[in-house]
C-alpha cells in the first residue's frame, strides 16, 4: 500500500482534489466525494501507468505562502 497526498480546493460548484505526486485530478460536490473520486482516479492511473520511480520516496510537504503585488485576473466572458 502506498500513501499519497490530496490537495482540495473549492471551485464555484464543486471541490477539486489534486494528487501532486502523480498530477492526477478529480472532483466532487462534497470533500468526501472529491477524495473518493480522486482515489479511484489514482487507482486507475496506477493500474494503467504504474507508479513512476521515486514518486513515493520521502515525505510530501504542502505549504502556503504569500506573494506581494499579486494581480487577480478578471474573468473573461463572451
């Protein structure tokens, strides 16, 4: 069994879950659903592609940081 990381963000209508070790993304209407869907997507990825060498070595660290003078883009709507 391997352990992976899930980073979850709230979008407009759903929660988006990312596994940074494999660059796999999924989504769901709840946090629990997004994690369940991500787990399924990761399992399918590993079944098809395998785990890239060195992916699960060591520990993943997730941090937040601030950026000065960051500009927020305006949404573009046609």
